[in-house]
C-alpha cells in the first residue's frame, strides 16, 4: 500500500511541501507512493536525505543534499548539541552510554 493510499492528509502535505527532510528511509517505490509524492530522479521539492548507509544513496532520487549519518547522531545534532551549536538554555546533556 502506498503512502498516498494509507494517509491522504500526509500525501497532500508531502505533495505541497517546499522542503522534505528524509531521515533514514530509502526513497523507493513504496515510500514515495510509486514516485507520485517524491518524483524521481529529480524531486520537485528540495530534498535533504540523511541515511546511514551509502548503499542507498541516490538509488532512485537525487537529493539537493545527502548526509551519511546514523539516526541517533543526526537526531542529537539536530537538537542543538551538535558541533558549532550552542545548547538551549536549561538543556542538559544526557549521560553517555557504554558500548559493549
């Protein structure tokens, strides 16, 4: 089932958007509603695509900007604690997790 069939309000918003920030998905036939929501190879909307693996880069669409990043890192950096950004007043940094 395509995105346009499953959620018509979301499909209308995507279709009317000037900018799409795609976090993680491969923008293929299923996620673009058969390329009706996001045209291929060059989308009508400005597209910024953050994706964790280079295997999927520009497979079907040509974003204005492609960023190779893990989703936790992209979310953290978008929140204001990334390089070159100041923390929001009152924001606290969460403790670092130990990696096994």
